[in-house]
C-alpha cells in the first residue's frame, strides 16, 4: 500500500537498564527515543527562552514564585452567568429574537391611556410568560454548571507545606507548590513531574479528558529530581518555561538544579484532567493553575445556540413588520383625510369619539387635534393589527419541538442495546437544524470504538505448533524471534484484571495504537504473552515459562524513518535489535543477501495484503556485538543530553543502528469497525454532507482508520500539510491549491448506482496536522485553507488540540452559510461540540463531558444516519411549513380587519367579536398546526434511508425560503379579499347587523385556514383528523356560546343569520373561491414540475415513478448552488 500502510505510534520514552557486561560504572541510566526524550517538536523546545517570554517558577516556594506576578489561582469557572449578570445577559440573549422586541414595543404602547386597546396587564403577560420560562430553563442549566464547578474546586489534594504533605482544596493550590498524587487520582493542575514511585521516574497517565484516548501514556521525571526525593532532600530549583498556551501536545522549558540546567519537554509535564494509572504515587510542581491550565484554555464557554430557521425567520418578521407599518400608515393617512373632511361633523358622529359628559358639560371631545389623532390612529392600528406577528408562533414551535423530541427519544433505531442508552434531546430549540446539515465534524475515536478497530485473532494451528517447537529447527527459531518481536517491540502496558474466580486473572493491553494492541494480542494467542513492563525490563510468558528481557533502548516511530526499534538484553548477555515498520522503509534496510527466497515471498504477500486494503508491517532483527552496542550507547547518550537539535541527532542514531536486518516476516491487520460505520459515512456523503475528521491521534493512525471506514479510498490524491513554521505552511498551501485546480479541471460527472447524478469536483483528500494549524488558524492563511478544503472530498486533521477543533469548525462557519454538526465523546471534543451549530455527544465509555455539553446525545455513531436523514428531514419540513402557515393564518385575519377599517371611517373598530379575536390563535386554529407539526410525515423512514439524496431538500431550504414566503403572502392577500368582500357584496343593502356578518367572517376564516392545512397534510391519522375537524366544530360552538350571552354585543346574531340559506351559500362559496387558486397551482406544480420529495411520495403511494434508463428514481443532483 506504499504510503497508505499504517504505522505504529509509540508514546514517550522510558529509562532502560543494561546487562551487567555492558555497563560502565560511571554511566548514567539511558533514556531512549528517536525523537528525543520529549515530543516530536522537541528541537523547538530547546531554543533559549527569554525572561520576557518565560514564566519563572521557584520549586516549593510559592511565595517567591508569585512575588513579582500574581499567577492565576487554581479555581475554575465554567458558568455563563453570575447573580448580577444573569438578568441583563439572559434578557439580551433572548431579545435576539426580533419578534420579542416587537412584542415589547406593543406592550409598552398599550400602557398609554390613549392607546389602551386591551388591558394593560394582559398585554404584558404573554411576553413575560415566554421570557420567564426561558429564563428559568437557562438558570437551571447554569446552576448545574456552577454546582459542577464547586465540586471540582473543592476536591482535595496533598500539597507540601513546611516539609509535610497536607490536604488542600484544589482551588487553593498555587503555582510553585509541590503536589503529591496517588494512583487513580486526577491531576489538579498542570505540573512538571519531579519524582514517582518507580525508581526510574516513570509514571503512567490516562489522558481521556484531554484527547479522548483511554490508552495509557508515559511521563517521566528527570533522574536528578527523582533521586533527590527518594533521598528525602530539600528541593530547591528554578523552572523557566513558556507562558500559558493551548498546545496540549507541546511544552518547552528548562530547570536549574544544583548549578545544572535540565531540558524539559512534553513528556515531563502532566496536565490537569489526566489520571495517574499503574503508578503508586507521583510528585510534581505546579506551573499552570486554574484558567491558565491547558485544559481550561482549550475549553470555550457554552454558547447560546439558536435555530437557523428561527434566524432566517427574523428577516421575514422584519418584512411583516414593514408590511404592518404600511397598513398602519394607510389607516392613519386615510383617517387624517377623513378627519379633515368631517371635522365639523364630529359632534354628530358619536361612534367616532364619545363625548365627555362626566361633569355635565359637553365641551370636550376625546379629540387631540389633527396631528395627534394621526399619531394615535397609527399606534392604535399597530396594537389592533399586532397579531400579524404572532407570539403564539413561538409557543407553538416550542410545543412542536417537544413532540418531535419525544418521538426521537422513542425511536428504536437510536437505542443502543450494548450500553442500554436511549437517544437524548438536550436542546429543544434546534431540532429542525438537524435537517439542514452540510458539514459533519467527527472525532476519530468516537466512543473509543466507533471508528476504532475491533481486534479478533484467528490462530493457525500449524503456525502455533511451529511456535511451540522453539529452537528445534531454523524455522522454529525464526518464528520464535518473530513473535518475540511482536510482544516486545511496542510500548504496550499490560494491566492485570481480577475476575470473579480468584484463581483466574485476565490481561488487558493498553497502548496508544490499536495496531500495537492487536499485535500484542496476536503474539499472546501464539504463546508469547507480555505480562509485565517496567522502565528497564519486560517479562514475557513464552508457552508457560516466564522470561525477563532488559530493555536497553527504544527508538520510537517517526514520520521520516517510518519504523521503530527496541534493543533487548538477554540473560546470556547477548543483545538483539528488533525493528518493525512500513514495508517501504523496512525493505530498504533489510540485508538482501540473506534469505532472498523469504524476502521475495514476503514482498508477494505484502502486495496481496495491500490489494485487500490491509495495513502491513515488516518485522526484522539482528544481533549486536559488544562494540556495536558500545558505539550506539555512546552516541545515544550524547544525543539524549543535547540541548539543541536533539530530535535530529536521535533520529540519526536510530538510522545508523537500523540496518543490515534479517527479515523475520510481515503482519497484516484488517479493521473490523463497529457495525454500520462505513455504511453510515457513505449515506452521509450521498446525502451531500461533507465529513471532516478531527482527531488528536497521529497522522498514520488517523489515515489508517480513514481507509477502514471508507472515508479515504485508494483512488484519492492525498495532500498532506505538515509544516513547522508559517512560511512553510504558506508554500504548502499554495502548492496544494495549484494541485487542486489541476484536479478540478479534470472533474467529471459520475452516475451513482442510485441513479443520482453528482458532480465530483475532486478526488482530493486533505490531511493536515495540528502544528500546521497553529500557524494557519487566526491568520491570513485561513482563507487559503478554506478554499483548499472546499475543493476536497475529505478533510482529515491530525494531532489537533481541543480548541483547534473548535477553530476549524469556526473556520467553516465564518465563511459559509452551511450548517455544521460536531460529534464526539470526550472532554477534548467539548469546544468543537459547542462551536458547531449542532453538537452531538456519544454516551459511551469516555466520560460524560461531551454529553453534558451537547445538544443531542446517543450511543453510537451510526445513529447519526436516522437522526439526520429521518428525524432531521421530518423536523425541518414540519417546522418550515408550520412557520409559513402561522404567518398565513394570522395575516388573513389581520387583512380582513384592515379591509373592515377602510369601510368604517378608519375608526379601528372591528366586526369580529373581541372574544373570537382572542380565541382565534388559542382554540380555533392553534391545535391543528401543532399536531401536524408533530405527526405529519412527507415520506416514510424506509424511503428516506434508501435515497439519502432526499436530505438535500433541507440543505437547499426548500421548505422555507423567501420565494415560498412571498407566494404564501400573495395567496393570503387573495384569500382575505374573498373572505371580506364576498359577504359584503352578498349582504349589501340588507339589514344584517355588524355582529352577524362578523360571525360569518370568523367562521369563514377558521374553516378556510383549517382546510388550507388539510390540503397539505400527507399522512392522516385519527389525531390529525380530530384536531382539524374538532377545531372547526369548536369554533361553531364558541361562536354560538358567545352570541348566547346577553352581556356581549351581537346577542343571538349567529342564530338569526345562520337560519338563512344565504349564510351557508356564502360560507361554501368563500371557501371554494379562496382555496381554488391554491389547489390549481398545487396540482400543476406537483404534476408537471415535481421535486424529489413529491416524486418519492408518488413512488410510495402508486409506484408510478418517473425513472431514468437505469430504472431508478430520477433525483436532483447534489450541489452547492443557491437554494432553489
């Protein structure tokens, strides 16, 4: 597979011990690692740090450390609000809804005596209720954050005070203090390791909360500090390190002790949030505390998310506001003209203004002059027509979202039996956003198993027998060395696990690379079981006998060599070098004069394995004589203690020793991913969703999993950006842009099996590491990166810090209107989840941080398909239609009121009873739209899953856009004209009173809007029937009850009018005339210009499907074009 072969990744080094014959009495214990004792970027960490750019930490002297600068305390705060800021901040966030500002203005206007159309208190209640409910919800969520902070800050740790360790709360720990951590305890701050229970200074930590990986990592203390604490000496030293930053994979500094300067790197620091494992205790000095720790710097605050549909709805609300102003302006101008013409007649027009006769005089009318009357008329018009923008819409939307959430939670497709976890809907205000996703950002290690291989070893009985034969023949010896290399050439940490049977214990292998674990398990299956590892030796059970091997040195993997090696010392004082790595790098260091037949056979096997998509490694070894080992030992010691250029020197040492190898064999690993992962990714991509993987893993691991999950394919051109400075990043980006342009010129149209026609812009996969992102994000290179990424089929980001994940999501959000979704399982994914428009947490084995920060939570990655393609589609289609319907429903009533005003001297009186006006949005028309918004389904689950392209309707905003809005308003205008003028002309010249014709208008509007809704319902059930027709019946009952009360105006009006045939003829004629144009347009559009959804619906119902030559449903192509 060439560059596509998966390479093992090795954690930080440990200190070995040597066979007695090879030790120099004055030599120091050897540390090992081809990249230096620290991380890959170690050479950078050795640059001299100036005092201005450094933090000075006096070990065990917090007073002197904080004397010049008061460093941050260790208290943390993740809550959004305080008691003082809650009210103003929360109200500010809520009033991002433009409609709330409108309702607030209406409520204020209604407080003026001259404008008090409704009761003053009543006008405030609806808005106050909505604000209060939202505020209580936000306050509860923030209270939970503060409670969590309090628990975290009050945890206890042992701190060295006056030579003794005393318990201290985490929030009271200061920079410079020495802290003692015991096994399985969490680290309270970022500290430099000084000493551990292991004599060689090794500590094992779990970085689950930082990078989502449950495998153990090694950290170590410097030998100079390790020995001091073991001898219980008073420690005095000065640490000069970099200022707080977000890079969790790097650390640079040095320590001055006893006149000697020691270099410090990332393997010497343990970060807050890690846990100490397999180590009895560890001591460290705090260098970063509280908000300055790398974990907190990578934690962005919880944002306030709003539905994208609601955001778009704001623009329509503004348009309706202008339309409302236009209506009010027309009313006030006409009223002004009327007043001017009839000023002398006001005394004879009691219906216009009532006389004030409270004091027995008729001197004063409630008339404030021509100018003020215009103003008051305008403002009163705003109050009367205020339902043009209904607050009931927001209440209805919240109820619909609750109903949608209920059915998502109850969906058996999203129930995880393995963890017994149901789908969780933690944010009710963005359900519909699930139907508009264009980008999915996923952590590679979701749940630690979704994109991580499941290991299964098939034992070959013949090979097992040969492995047991030992040294009886040459073949047996070679097999012995092969499996010994698999068991030893790694950084696996074996964990002994107790079982219910005290005589039976299990071994669990922990390692950074899943392939290391797989190979260790394979070796154990053939009788070579690694059972113990320390910093200086390993113990391997070989067919029931325990053998101890001294680990004399280890060169970890790097991207230049593409291999790793270990030097083992045997009991007979012999020394052997075992190497494993990529086939291309290993075959170049194999001695071709030895075992030529085996080499040729291995090459053939490698080719066949690669063609099957397996990840291959080649294993080799050679014996080292005394002079070779001494020479290696001398050069390795010199490279290990170098302050500048350490990584390059250690790499050179490894290259010099890794040559003239004897080939032992090769391995091939096949990923067996969790059920449905490759299919899920394929479905998402077929739906037009771009999948980006953002992981903290090394490049080779991520690429390997990319192939296994079908995210990467063999025919893709890979662009790898891996730079250590800004200028190099700039050049790499420019070269990559040129390559992508050439690739786009060769783009073609490919017909997929489903029959959809998709324009393949490119087959490029962009792979970029976290170091490059340091120089790209928040710089002028961001635009170039986005331009390049938008041309790629796949984007894979490796070794990214938590906040870099959020930065990549922000990069897309700032430059496109497309919706983003982030899915992850660990604390390292929290920032990404919060930054994305929709955040999904995996409720697996990686802790609860991602779930707590998410909008939705589920058990497995594959549940994302039904969540988006089924529920996301339904939610978006329903909410989009419901918003348009609510605008239409209220606008019809307002326009009928407006037409009436034009015929009543612009007095803003209304023929529709006040009670009917109030009940219109509560009883008459509210329930059907809510029920339909929850239960209606435009397509079945089966169809939506079978044709992922149907998801594109949400990406193209087909259910809610400006075109549909204006068409709806045009239809509304026509319907209001029919409703008002048909009865007016029918009863013109008759003696019918205002209340009677008002009842006719009320019933006409209610029947018409419910029939309008019924025309658009796709899947009827008894609940929708009951809600729709029940609302019409309830309207008749309410109108009759209101007219039967003598105290109300229009007493017995409905009973007089409904007794005539003209009433029922008008009612029938109004409904037919109003809805006929809509019915005709709907028929023509669906029959002659059907969209994807309508075609698929036809296929479901009748099987009369428009097909192409391949016999498949003809779908629109997925494109990034503007909404249709």
